[in-house]
């Protein structure tokens, strides 16, 4: 799920909170279908990776 080029420090505070909330929701669902939540986390990771690439 996590992109290899991203550290937790690369996320903004808002992104960290959103990811944490999504992880909690995934845990509540247990073995149920969590693909939609995983896609949301991946989208947040992609945004952070793009922002990190711009900074270099």
C-alpha cells in the first residue's frame, strides 16, 4: 500500500490525519471490502509523492 519513496514526514498534517482516519475505518471493517478506502490512501500517497518530486 505504501509507496517506497514516501516517508511519513512527507505528508502534510491534514494528509496524516486523513490517512489515520482511513486506517481506522479499514480496521473497523475487518475482512470486509476495503478497496475503496485503500484507493483513497493511495491517492493521498500519490499527491505527497508529486509534491516531494516538485521540491527536488
